[in-house]
C-alpha cells in the first residue's frame, strides 16, 4: 500500500516590473523529502509576457529561469548553491526576494506520487 508523502510547493513567477507587483505564473517547484524529490516544471509563455511587457529583456528572463532549473536539479555548473542538499536548495529558491524571478509563498500538502502532483499543480496554476 502506497502511503501519503508530505510535500511543499511554490509557484514560480516572472515579475517584469517589481514596483507594480504584477506577475505571470511560469512554473511550479515541488519538494518532497521522502521520496527524495525536488523538481520544477517551467514554461515561458512569451506571447502573454510580450503582450504585458513589450520591452522585456528575454535574455535576462531565460538566464534567470535556466539558473533556477540548474539549482533545482543540483547541476554543478550552477555554483555553490546547487551543491546544497535538496531541502536547502528548495528553501533558497523559494526565499522571498524582490527580483524579476520570484516564487509564491510555500504551500504544503500530501501526495502519493510527487511527479503526478507536480504535473497536476502545473496544469492547475500555470498552464492555460
């Protein structure tokens, strides 16, 4: 019998003009201690973002998202933060910040399969 696992997730957001506090949800990050799971699912809807902010710096956005994914996966090319354990990487990635790439507050839940939960949350909160 498969048991429920405690998980935490946050929505990943692009905030082109931090002072306006407007954002576009672009992904979800999900952490589950057991089984060891830290993954993200990100899609940049360029059409929607361009409609909201035609002057956006695409290179900067893509660079930030790529770094976020690399840190999440523990890629050594992402520097010392990526070398931390999964829980520390999740906490670092979801820490409050006032930058172009932000996350929502962290939400807890219970799941049987983290991959399915990540997909469900992504479809519910990001995919349109």
